[in-house]
């Protein structure tokens, strides 16, 4: 029996049982992560090796360095995830891996490792879209959450409002027309001379500032639930440059607070509007920007006013991790969605939307 036959047979048995322990691997950017997740909800282990200190020297992620560090870290991280779950490789039921989007070299490390492990153990290989992983972090954190619900996905490269119609099925409601929210936060942090990673530091600095100190534009794209952050980012850059060129004080905390307020106003208002107008039973948030303290407060307060529950993962599950990939992988496996050994990294992968 060849690998494809063994994997298909194993996958079918797992689907019939409705139970699976999945070893997941995530290497889309600068975290090497592995986890073991049971039935999409229970985390048996979740190991993350961060490269933050390395890339802080350069003020951002250097793709070639990220790829090399993934090569060095991935085997030990996977071994530790299995050890902490008290399992051996043959005792897991499938391998899930992020195939995109992300840095191509970084993705290739995880995909190659996952394919090798799947082949060696005859296990099903499940490809997972990174953004779907972020959405599914909510299933780990909140046992009561089930589709359908509206979800705001906000990260360094993505800003979407979507409807989770069912497990593994999504409808796009709105998206950024230019820059992502996380990208805008990172740019603002660099302009204010905050070190990498700038987003969390800007959030902390903003807590001590006046959000009304600097009037900033609130772009309103044509799409009812769409975002635009390019003009907002440009307005901030021009303001700070003007202050510096004229020798005036740059009140960093006030500028940070004003910028954070403008971005959060856009994100929260669109997400809450979508939840109300679609009659959503719940509102969720996902992605690295969902760790922003003001955004969390605004979403929770707005959902409470609308009378719907609000689900946001803990900060540890908002940033990149493999537990979220294991959760998404479980639901993809239950849908019978497998990859063969030709699986490749797709740095610009798009999440499939239903009509």
C-alpha cells in the first residue's frame, strides 16, 4: 500500500470516528511553532520559538534570516510539542500545516517538514490557510462558539470582515482597500521611533496619550464594510515630519493615542455594523491586531450594546501559533480535505469565499 492509500484510509477512519489528535506546524513568518490539538478544541501542547530578538536588530522581519532560523528550530519545536502532549508521532492522527499566505522561504520549511512527517508515519496531510487558523483560535478559547458568526480578522497583512457560515466555509463581507491595519500600526510606530515590534509598543504608549489631540481622517470606502488605512497613515507621517522639520515637540503618546483611535474606530464600527445588519448570533475577532487593548474594549462594549456575545482569543492565541492551525486542520480533515506530497508553499494564498 503506497502513502496516498495509507493516508486516505487513515483519514476515512478518523472521519468516521469524529475524533482526531492533530500535530500542527506553523512557519509563515518569524515564529516557528508546533502544537498538538485534539478535536479542534483541546490543546495538548503549544510550542512557539520566536525570532523577535533577531529581527529587532533590523527593525523588521528579514525573510532570508527567518527561513534559516526556521530550518534550525523546526525539528526541536516539533519534538517538544509531541513530548509535552505525551505522544509519539505514530500516535497522532494527522499532520496540519500552514501552506500560505506568508514568506515563501519560511512557509517552505514548515511544508517540507510536514510532508516528511506525514510520509514517514503514513498520516493524512491537511493544508491550512493562515487566516483560517486565526479565525479558529476562537474555537480553542471559547467552547460555546459555533458558526455562523461574524468575524473581524485584522493582522499585519490582512483586514477582513467575514461571516463564518459553517466550519471551513466563509463569506467575505468587507476588506481593506489598500493597507492592512497591522501594517498601518507598524508604520506609525516606526515614524514615532518605536523599536520592533512596534504595534504592541504603540498600543502601550497610546494608553497614556490624548486620543483627541490630533484630528485624523476617517476614510470611508464605497463598500459598506470595507476599510482604508493608506490616507490615515500618510496624514500621520506628514504631521510628524512637519513637527520635526519645524523643530516643534513630537508628543508621541498623544499622536499614538490619536492614531490608534482612528484605526480602531474604523475596524470596530465596520465589524459591529456587519454583525448588526447580518443578524449575527455572535461577533468574533482574530489576528495579531485583535491583541490591541482599545480594539478589544470597543468590540466588547459595542457587542454588549447590540446584545450579542463577543469572542476574542487571549493575546497568546492572537499572535502566530500552531494551536490555531491544529484547530483549523481538524475541521478541514472532517470535511475530507487533504493534500498529497506535491503540496507547495503559496505565499499569496487567498482564503476561499462562498457566494
